[in-house]
C-alpha cells in the first residue's frame, strides 16, 4: 500500500492509501452516527463505490473501488474543458436529488475520456439544489481561478442557459 494523502483537522487524521486495485481511506477517529448515515447516503448516490467498510472503537475504514482516469486537478483550464466540467457537475447535482456530494473540488473529479466521475464523498449530505449550486460554484471558481482562469463567472452563467 502506498500513502497517497494525509490530512488532519480538528477531529483527527485521515489517510488515503492506494494498492491491490483499490483505494483505502482510514480515519483515526470514529463517529458511529456519521459512519452509518454516510454509508447509506453514498450507497444511494453511488452504489458499489464502497467495496467494504469497517468501524472499530478507534477508527473508521473505507475500501473504495478505483475510479479509472485522470484527476481533473492535473488537467488544464481551457474554456472547452471548463464547460465540460460544469455540464458534468450540473448533471451530478440533478441526479443526486435531495442528497449531494458536497465537495466539488477539481481534485475530486476523475476524467476518463468522455466520462467523468466524482470521488471523495466525505462531505455528502442532505442539500437543496440551491445549496449544491452555491457550493459547486465556490469550489470550482476557487480551483479554476488558482489555475489562472479569469472568465469563470461568465462560463458559469452560460452553463445555466
Ligand atoms: N476511489 C478512487 N479512485 C481513484 N482515485 C482516488 C480514489 N480515492 C482517492 N483517490 C485519489 O486520492 C486522492 C485523495 O483522496 P480523497 O478521498 O480526495 O482525500 P481527501 O479527503 O483528503 O481529499 C484523490 O484526489 C485521488 O487522486
Ligand atoms: Mg478530496
């Protein structure tokens, strides 16, 4: 297993590992209520994404299928690409109904030819369409502007027409 990412916040540390054809995310803390609710929501929005999950008194572990493709963060910010991402995000928002992914950072979008898929469902929850659009707008604007794109607002506005 290779450590891909490690991140700490006020709750503790979570680590993402890669190997044996899957990804593993391990939280060194646990929250029973969140764990069960989270699994149910991910199973509704993305059935089969979790191959297995484990809960112990000290940690929560999620085994995920590998989503094939390239991380959108590593791709450009050409207008055509930005439009494709926005089209995908809008359909993701539509498809998930009263639930939502909740973290539309480019790092959480995997591009495989014409296909795109979301990974990292940690922030998913019950959300209105307006809440989802608002979060997606801020997440994507931040990431694309970091890449030097200045016309994000125009492209976003056009993507609603
Ligand atoms: N199921 C998956 N398929 C493909 N790549 C993944 C998968 N899960 C994680 N990754 C890779 O690992 C990185 C970190 O995982 P992520 O769940 O986004 O962690 P974090 O919650 O710290 O952002 C992702 O940006 C992606 O490159
Ligand atoms: Mg992520």
